[in-house]
C-alpha cells in the first residue's frame, strides 16, 4: 500500500518526508494501458511522471491547504506538457501530452527543454474559492538550478523551494513501473519551533550546518535504494544517529476528479454549433479523460439537453451512461 511518513529531527530545525507510491502508481499506469495500449507513455515519460507524483505528494503534505497542488512542466520537446495533481487528502493523478518521438534514454532537458525555455509551474488551487480569490502560482525556468549539467526534476524543485518558499531543501526522487518514491529534507527557522530542544536557540550558521549534514546523508540515498528498500530501512540506514519524531503515516491514493457534469460543461464551452458539427461527423461526442481514461459519450439527445436551459429540460432519465 502507498505510504507517506513525516518526521522531525529532535532538537534541530530540520524536517523530512518520505513517500512510496505503489498501488496508487501502478493503478495510474494500468489505467493508461487499459484505455489505449497503443498510446502508453514511453519509459522516460513514465519516469518523469512518477517523480512528479512523488514530489507533488511530498510538497502537498507539508502545507496546510484545502485544495489541489498542481505541478506542470512544459516547454519545447516531444513532451508538450506533464502534469501531476495532488489533493489535500493526498489523492493524486498525473498525465502527459506526448507530441513527438521520445528517445529511450531521454532526460528532462530532451523531453521538454530542448531550446532552454522549459518551465515548471506550481499552482495552489483552493477547493472553495472566496469571491475574487485567485490560485497562487510560482514558476521557475528548468535551467535555473544551482547544479551543473542537465537539470533533474529534483534540482528544479529544490530551486523552486529556495526561491518561492525561502526553504533550503534536499530532494531525492526515483520511479520505475512499480514504485514512485521520494525523500524530502527541509531546513526550518529555529525560532518558535516546538521541535527545538527547550531553551535552545541556534545561530543561522549553526542551523545551516545541521541542515547541510542531514542533506548530505539524504543525498547518499541511491535511486535503487529508494525504490527497493522499505521506509523503515531507509530511515535507519540514513539517520541511525539522529532522534526522529515520527507522525502517523498517511496513505496517498489514485483518484480522478473528472465527471460527466464537468465534461458537459466543457462541451457547452465549445458552443452548440461546434457540438452539432461533431455529432454530424461522428454520430456522438466521445470524450476521454487524459488522467484516468474514463470515456464520456453524448448522443444527439444528450447534447441537446446540454444546451437547453434547466427550466426547459424534461425530467431526468434513470438510464445509466
């Protein structure tokens, strides 16, 4: 079962999260294969989406926010856009739009940042927006990282956290076709933290020293270890000399928020003339959800009801679609 664990380093201004997506991740991939086996994502895209799903769960679990965290990576390359969406209860979904041939060993740069103009956008979309309230969005270039060479997703998100949240962060991500996993370590202000030892106040240099030490330990974790070892083994192997304060485990899961009503609203947005044109050509409007593969089909009667005002509609049918 998928699991996410949060922990604090007792007496230190450092926190951590670790996530392993197992059943949640394999359900996403199996739904993709079931929807259209001919359009399964190439391996580099699977790896990218798995890392995005793990990173999105880690980031969402660190914020008190009733809404969706949406991570989007877009630019120029064979992948037009990749999206991971994680709700406040850690239900998640991912998708990608592949528009060109993907090389077997393609990395982030080759997938979506061919000309150096790729972007990563993190959006916090409130579930119940107040009048006039807008979603918060932060955007960073894929090239704007402190490391050398081609940036990895972890590098990009570490830079985002330093720039947007002013939090020093170490992030380790990995994914294969069975597991998507990640480890996140962050430095927090010492002042006022309930996790700081009583009476202890640290100078910024000392805070940074502790964070760097723990981040170095986290950075020694290999992708193979992250994918193959269980959570307890990983934490014991990395932080056996530290005292960790653990929280109850959370259970991320796959869940898609698509619905027939939402699809009807999308068709309404196309306009009645456009909808009639599709019906004349194909006999029905068939919309497939990019996230879960669910098909929603509308015949001429269904389409007519979409463009009929509620007061003019006949009583609803109990027929299942």
